[in-house]
C-alpha cells in the first residue's frame, strides 16, 4: 500500500510509479470522485484509442470483493443467492 501525506492546503503528491503507469505529466488533469467513502482519481487525458475499451480492460476490478479464494467467493455467491426472495 502506498501512503501519501495531505499538506496544509489539501494537496497530496501522487507517487512517481503511479504517474508512470498513467503516463501523466505535470499539470495534466485528473477527475476526482468521492463515493461510499472512497476517493478515486481518473486521468482526464484520453485519446480516441483510449476511449475504445475492451472488456478485458475490466478484468480483475472486483478482485477481493467477494473473497480472496475460490471457496470464499463460492460461499459469498451462495449466501447472496440464498438471501433472494423467490
């Protein structure tokens, strides 16, 4: 986990390795969202190629949401299905 410090004016520094992954340069913009207690940053800079996403771009986004092992995921799914009213 990477930790950043909030400075007196509410600023934080995005770690260099994240900026490299995003291919962001100084003064480029990021969209900031706050939902359910979670802050997300999304680079605003997009080319036409970036806008055309493959379904595989979303692979792994839910990792850990229902469990860390196949057995935990299966248990979570079973519990959810059992809670449905039929």
